[in-house]
């Protein structure tokens, strides 16, 4: 019982943060920042404590609270931790204080509203990860949209209104179809079992006809694919990233994008295994397209933020690839990759924000030779670049390597049974790694080396606050890169459970007349 | 029928009537000016409490058999409608609305209460007229400018047309069955008799006109714009609630069958889509709310597609949350923005957050809830409606309705965008903050948040 209290405390802290910020005077900027930092740090401590207490050898949910909320509808306030959301919750809580510290000097207008929105966002993000009830999940999922809308729209760049409306209209469209799917799913589950329930645990056991599954997975998948974003639903992302303030970009890249992949992992694939089997080739193609297309676009960008934005699309393609491989190693790699991308992209966006604060330009061509001017900055930048590429000992390596290992494992298996597509996809993904190294190194080369130049005079090097933020991120990156087994041991059982659920139908798909390509080919004499 | 039944069963109505009489007497004596608001508030509050008490004690009676019946659902609906009228009265405190204002509002409320209890076409017609007629005057009352007269006339003519349609439909139904009981309507839902079907269609059309469903919606934007703020709020919440309560009485719990299903699904669907699309292009706040109310009328009629048992819950919950949202929006609207002429433009909201943070945040909450964005109550209401529609097997209509509702997100967010993201427009004076409007907005904000946190609070009652 005491354990569950700890988890509820984690969810209550952002609300306390909102109250604390609201209670302050509107012009008390410093006080608001300090109070926010303290609450965010407390939140991280609670999350770290939960991480330490989480037992990786026990399957199922831990620290669970389940109380009726809307009794007649079978809706419960149901939150709990499994291995996968554990890591993402820790990531969310970890980025919280960094975002506050990172915006210490760059946000000067409406500081009170800004921090209230940060806490609202934290609350919604933690809630989305923790929810074990579909209704609750949807509530938190949608609730993320509005604070982000305001953060981009109020503190963003020149074209912020266009960018923020595009972001909201894209995500809201996905959500509305997901809502229809939620209603239909719960209704048909009710017809089949006679109990009205939104609990993931109950819905997963439902046996839906394959055609219904297909439509439902498309509806859910569209919402998630827009969030990830998977090519071709990605066009909102570069605009949102470019126009968002640093804090917005960090949260967007660090956590919000993972909502999509987490959604696929928690809901999309496990709920509809038959449809997953049918759609696997499509998802594979889209994942690889995201990896390659994102990398190619990153290669030709002239705006620093856009390079990182497109690299996010590419990196999340690996996550999708790992998830859809349904290979245990690939799945665990996908989870590590989610966290790793959260750290590196967040760090890079923070660093871009720091240089933007000094030089007021995001044009890559305006910079050069920063290594001579701001050596400390450049060292951190180089570490993050290498982590983003996936250099061994960094978290990026663990994630990408495991994903590719899993993808090849699954590829060989289906190749043996006559389907070459997964293997081709895995090979293409390797090409993505090379492209990734190419665009990131080109970027870092032009940015840090060569003749020294920077707009608006010589920038100053990092101050203590900025160093502290970056040191925290770099430590996390190396920790995950050097000692991944610690985290993987906590996620293993959850990944296994996902693997079992998502591949549940492979066996009997053929008998339902909706065979995936592999078994179709195999059936031929 | 005995005297005590008559007294107890219609206690909410009696209290309203007492308020009306008292107001008129004081008016004759010449002392109505100051205590008018307190008397009206007291009467409505007492009536709401009486209705709630009747509901909780499970009181059931037929003071006039076959004409009026009081049961738990009716009393609950009355209690909610009356409670929603309280902020309207508070809003009116700051308006230069003449003396008859309170008498008219109370009479209109009397009609709305009767609707919830009516059992025959005779009482239903009387009740609807009693609710609508004072509103024609109210539209004209507050602003003596040409547009108001035009709006009132338009509203009157279309209201008259709706009444005539309702009467014609009732007559046809009477011709087919020989009785004026409302149950003839629900019986006709299952019959193939052309006369009954024609009656059915006409009565439904009358409801559509009253609720401003496309293509009978043209009066709403003009009337909403022409009236004063409290009257607009009253029309958007109470009058709409009255019409939907009438629809609930008529459809009862009988499943709707083809071809009426398609009529009942398509026109509201078009309303949702068109209301949301047209709202994007409106230059003024009240015209925008008028189109939004056209869309919301669509959702409300969608709820009637659902299975019988869930209809009452869905419609009443929607009415309560929708009413709260609208009232919250109107209460939060600062003076200067809601005024006459060019100041009514949406542009006047630019940069409101930096000048009036509380008003901006409240208005934003109202807009988000109207857009149906979780976790605000508007979402729960929308969820309930579409869940019922899809549970009844109309999956396609449910999905189309949801997609049409997506169209609405943009213009609600635009209001937020203007308030939070745009710099303050041309130097424009915002009037004094109005104390009563502040009280009214708090009276709406507290239940809004309570319902968001714990929807069962209201759902359990239904």
C-alpha cells in the first residue's frame, strides 16, 4: 500500500507545483523559477526511488492503485508501473528539472504561466505513461496537447502560431479517430464479455474479428503515428520544433514523441495482434522510410533545429523497427532507444537553445569554429553528437545496436520461411546508421570546426548552470551506454509480455484466412 | 387530485409564480427597482431547491392525470435548469435591462419547468410557448437599436413557424390516434401509417427549428447577436435545454427506426459540420457562439439516436455541462468585448491574458470544454453521447459525428490564440470588472472543475 502511495505522490507533485506557482505573485520570476526547480527535483527523486524499488523479477504491474472513478461506465483511476513505462517515467521526471534550469534565462515573459504549463505537461505525460485504464489514458493523452499548444504559441519564434496550430490540428485529428476506436473497442468487448471495462488487462484478452482489428489498429495507429511521427505524418514536427522555445523542443523531442511509440507498444500492437500481423510489412516499410527519409532531410537542412528535428524522425524509426520485429532483443533495444533518444535529443536542443540565446541565429552557415571560441560548449556538443550517432559506450549505441540485432534476428527467421522483406528492412536500417553519422558529423564539423565565426560577436562559454544541466545529461547517457543491463533487467519481463501479446495471433492467423505474407508463402507447395 | 398533491407536485413552479407575482406587485407599488434581483434569485433558488428535494425524496405524482406528471427524472431536469438560470440572473445585474426583465425570465423558466413534466401535446405546446414568448420580448428589451428589433422579429417569425409546425404535427398525430397524449409520438415511431409519419416528421421539424438545427438555423446568429449578453446566455442554455427536454419527453425511451433515424442523424450531422465550419469565419464573439450552439444542438439530437435507457442521461448531462460552459464564457467575457458595435469583434480579445489573466484563463477553460477537450466536462458529455450512438449500432454515424466535431477545434483554439498569443490590439479601454459577473463565473467555474475531477457527481444523479 505504501508503495502505491509513492506512485500517487509522483502524480500529485506536478499538481502541487501548479498550486505553488499559482500562489506566487505574477512578477516574482525568480521565486517561481526556484519553486519550480525544487518541485521538479523532488519529482525526480521520487521517480528515482521508484526505479530503485522496482523489482524486475516480478511480472505484471507494481505500485498499482485501482479505484473506481466513473463507476457506471467501468472507468477506474488505475495507475501502475511495468518495466517499460518505468524507464519513460524516470526519463520524464529527469528532464523536468533540466527544462526548468534550461529556461532560466531564456523565458522572461509570463514566467508564471510558463511554469504552470510545464507542470501541467508533466502531469499529463506522467499520467499517460502510468495509466492502465483506456479512458484515463485517453484523458491524459489529450490533455498533453493544450499546454504544448500554449508553450509553442506564446514563447515560440516568429511563425509560432502557424506551427502551434499545425501541431494541434495534426494531433487532434489522430486523437478523434482514436476516440472513436476506444468507444468501439470497449463496446464490442462489452458485447463479448458482458462486463463494461476500460482496463488494459481486460481489453487485451478480447477476441475481436480480424477485420474489426484492422480498422481499430488503423485508427489507434494513426494517432500514434502522428505523434511519433512516422513518415508521411511527420510534417508538423519540423515546424513545431523550429518555432518552439527550447523547453518546448526538449519536452517534445524528449518525451512527447515517445508517446507515439509507447502507444504502439502498450496498446496498438498488443490489443490487435491479428491486425499487427497483417500490417507488419506496411509498418516495416514506413519505419525504414522514416529512418532513411529523416536522415536524408537532416543532411540538407540549413537550420540547426531542423537538423535535430529530422534526426528525431530517423531515430524514432529505429524504435518502430525494433517494436515491430517482435524479437525480444529488438524490443528491449527499442525501449533503450526511446530513452537514449530522449536524452540525446533533449541535450542537443538544450545546447542549440544556449547558443541561440547568445547569438540569436539558428542558421548553420552563420557559425563555424566554435571549438576555438567556446571549448567547453564544444566538448559537450561533441559528446552529444557522438551519442546521437551511436558511438559505443554511449546509450545511442546500446539502443541502435540492439534494435538492429533484433531486426536481423527476425529478418533471418522470416527469410528462412520465405519472406525477405524484414531482412531487406534491417539492411536498409543499417544504411540509416551510416547516413546518421554522415549528417551529424557534417553538422558538427561545420558548427565546431573551421574558421571561427558567429553572428553578433563572440559568444561566451557555458556558465555553471548550463554546465550542470549538460553534465547531468552526459552522465545519464554514459550510464545507459556502459551499464545497460541494469535497465534491461527491469524491462525484460515487460518486453516479454509485450512480445507474447503482440505476436499472439501469428499461429492461428492462417486459419482465419488473413495470413501474413510469411505464412502465405510457406503454405505454397 | 387533491389540494396537497397540487401544492407539492408543482412546488417549483409555484415558487416561480410567487416570485412573478411579488415582482409585479412591487412594480405597481413602485419599489421594484432595487430588490428585483434578490427576489428573482430567491425565487429561482427556492424553486431549484424544491425541485431537488422532490427528486431526492423520489416524489411521484400526477397532479393533472394525462396532462402533467412529476417524477424523479423530471424533477432532476428542473433542478438543473433552474440552477443554470442563477448565473444568468447574476449576469443581468450589470446590464441596463429594464424592470420587466426578471418577470420575463421567471415566466420563461416556468415554461421550461412545465416542459419537463408535460404529458400531452396540449401542455407541451403551452409550456413551449410559455418558455419562448418572454424570450422574444427579452431579445428586444435590452438594446434599443435597429438590429435588436430585426433579430427579435426574425426570431418571432421563425418561432411562430415552429409553433405552427408543432401544432400541425400534433393535429396529424391526433387524427391518427384520437388522443393528445405524448405517447402517440413514440407509438408513431414504430408505425408505418403515413398520417402518423407525417405528424412525426412535422413535430421533429418543429424541434429542429427551435433548437436551430441546419437548415432551420438562420435565426440563431442574428438573434444571439442582437440580444444582450444575459439574454444570449439564456437562449443558449435554458431555451436549448427546454427544447431538448421536450424532445426527451416525446422520444421517451422508444428506439428510433428507419427512415426517421436517417433524418435524425443526417440533419444534426450537417449541423455539427456546418456550425463548426461557419463559426471559423465569424467576426464577433456572439455570432461565433451562435454557430457553436448550432453544432452543439447537433450533438444533443445525436444523443437521441442512442438506446432508450441512456438518452436521458446523455442529454441531461450534456445540457448541464454545455450550459455551464456557455455561462462561464459569457460571464468571463470582459465588458468592452461584449459591448455594442465594433467592440463585439473577436479582435478585441487580443492580448487579454496580459490585461485580465483571470478572465482569459476562465474563458480559455470554457472554450476548451466546448471543444470537448479532456479532461474538461465537455469531453465527458461528448463521450457519453457518442458512446450511446455507437452502442446503439450506428458506428458510421458516430465516427462521422466525431470527425465533424474535429472541425470545431480550430475556432475555439483561435479564441485562446487571440487572448494568449497576440499582442494587445489598438488601444481599447476595458470597462470596469463587474462584481456580479465575477460571482457568476465563479459559480460556473467551481462546478466545472468539480465535474472534471469527478464526473460521477452529476452522472450518479441521472
